[in-house]
């Protein structure tokens, strides 16, 4: 009976340690990176979906690179875009963009390093290089 109890306690300790290892909070930088990718993907989906309103086609482009200083202006431009208020997906996307902007300029400003200020680079996403086979 005692060896079974020890094994059970060992398993509980092992699972507890595993849960604590995955419970570490994300860094500010990792949060920025994941939110920018999420916003970019949502924007792509919105552009390719059957949009309920033609205003979606007129939205400012939203390819985000958090290492490009121009991303701040791009986020402000997108959030301030006056049309598409009645399209729920656009409103949700604007809210995420507003959150990303706020996190970048206040909470994470010391953790973020801008590597470029090339605004044209935000017009077209750069495809990852194709590896030779």
C-alpha cells in the first residue's frame, strides 16, 4: 500500500511541475509578436472572405512588422479609418490593433527595438525564402 502511495505522490508532483513550467507568463516582446501575427492573419482572412461590405476592400493594408518603426503610423491609420464600423470583424480587428499600439507605446516600449523605418516594406509582406530541395 505504501509503494502505491509514493508512486501516486510522485506522479502528482511530476504533473504539478509540468503545469508550472507551462504557466510562465509571456514576455512583453513575445506578446507583441504573437498579437501582431494574429492581427495580420485576421486581416488576410478578412480580405479573402466573402465580406459583407465593399468597404473591406478599401481598408488600409495591415501587414505588421513590429521591428519597423512605421508600424506605429500604420496602426494609427488603421484604427482611425472612418468606414466599416458596421462590419463586426473590422471592429474586432480595430480593437486588436488599438491594443497592440497601446502595448507598444506604453508597456513594452523599452523591450522593443526598431530595426528599420522603411514604410514601403509594410506594403507587401516579404515571403520567407524557399529552401532548395
